[in-house]
């Protein structure tokens, strides 16, 4: 079954690395550079997995996640960041509201990206 993945990250190199790591699978990878554009995409396309950067200009990853959850409560979301300590309070607040997500620390290798995607896409009930 064909799967769709969305990568939301303000850094072009990161978006490209995710796309390259995932290109061999049976999936389509869309990439956008902001939370606003990510929310637009989620409003028009049904995704099976979202990788979301935490620290972005404009709308940060937690704010983006809250908006995504208004549109799709079930899509698995991995917040991927090197800056999680700066956002501890926001992350805790999202968890306290029952907002579901996973947290992964940058940098992720291509193998780690593939492993996360494979585990979610093959066993979606795990999240």
C-alpha cells in the first residue's frame, strides 16, 4: 500500500536528507519549509506520517502540532529537533493536553529515518 509522508523543516538540507532517506520506500515524500505550509498540506492531503522540526521561524513545531491535531488527530507525528530543552514547557503543555507525538533528537541518520518510517508505516497502531 502506498504511503504519504510529510517533512516540515525550515532547513532545505534537512528536508532533502529526509527525502533521500525515504525515496526508496513505497511512499511519496512531501516537504515544506514552515509550519504554516505544513498545516496547509495536512488540510488537503491525508498523510501516514509527519516529521516536524521544533525550532522554526514564525510558527514553532509545538504550535504547528497543535494545529495539525485540529485537522488530523491520528496521524503519527515525530518532532525532530536538536533544541528540545528550549521548548520543554511547550512540549509538556502539549502532552498534558493529550496531544500525541514522539520526540527524536537531531541529527538522525538515514538509517534512523528509515527505521522510524518503517516502524510507523508497517505498524501504525504502535503510536
